[in-house]
């Protein structure tokens, strides 16, 4: 997350953002919003079914879901990440 907080988007991404704001219709934006809300709700629902997983804040405009999974791996987040990487190829 640090890179998104401490650096800016490249010029191509900035130009794409301007084009999106100027050329994308409200209907397209609404459709994309529905898709993103559906995806968010899916992830939040799945997390709610994991015993010990806590989600204090449901995102309301971002792609990030930051659950507390400290009940797993004795709170060792690095061990959790390494296990997910090795067993599920999830980075």
C-alpha cells in the first residue's frame, strides 16, 4: 500500500484517468459500480464465513479488504503469506 501513498501515477495512467472522467458515460460508471459492489460483497461474505477472521471496516470505495487474520499462525503474518504463496501460489 505504501507505493500508492507515496508516489503518483505515471503520465499514461493520468491521461487515462482524464479520458475516463471526460468520456465515460454515467451509465457505464453505474454499471461498473454495480460490478465492483458485487465483487466487494462476495469477498466480505466469504471472509465472514472464515472462523476467526475479523473485518472491522467494509470498504466503501476502495479495492482493499484488510481482514484481521491474527488467529492464524500465532499472528505471524509473514508465515501466513509464505504459506499462501507456497500452497496456493497466491501473492
